[in-house]
């Protein structure tokens, strides 16, 4: 049971780090959304998204993580980012 508690404690720490990293990522993407709205750029960038998916899949493979899982995770994040960028553009009247 001691080992189980120690492992769960590590998992809890990793989850906390993930939440903080996602918060930082979304702070940056919010700023990107403002820049896009200010410069009349579209909320989505399919060419960049494709490159990022390929990059993340390779990183996942290198880390022995399921590339399909990594792609699904990135797609979820990208959908949220696009939704935020659309909202920012709408607020800016674009």
C-alpha cells in the first residue's frame, strides 16, 4: 500500500503540472488569438495544424506514447484554441 500511495502521489503531481502547462499554453494562444483578430487572420491555420500533428506524432513515438492518443489530445486542444480565437474575433467585431 505504501508503494501505491507513492505512485498516486506522483500521478497527482504530474496532473498538477499538466494543468499548469495547459494554463500557460492557453495564455499564449489567447495572445495569438488577439494578434490574429487584430491582423484579420483566420482563427484556424490548417497548414500549421497538420505540421504540429506530424511533429507531435513523432514526439509521441520517440517517447513510447501511442501516437494516435497524442493526435487526439492535440486535436482536442486545437479545437479549443480555435473556439477561443473565434470568440476573440467576434468580440473584436471581425
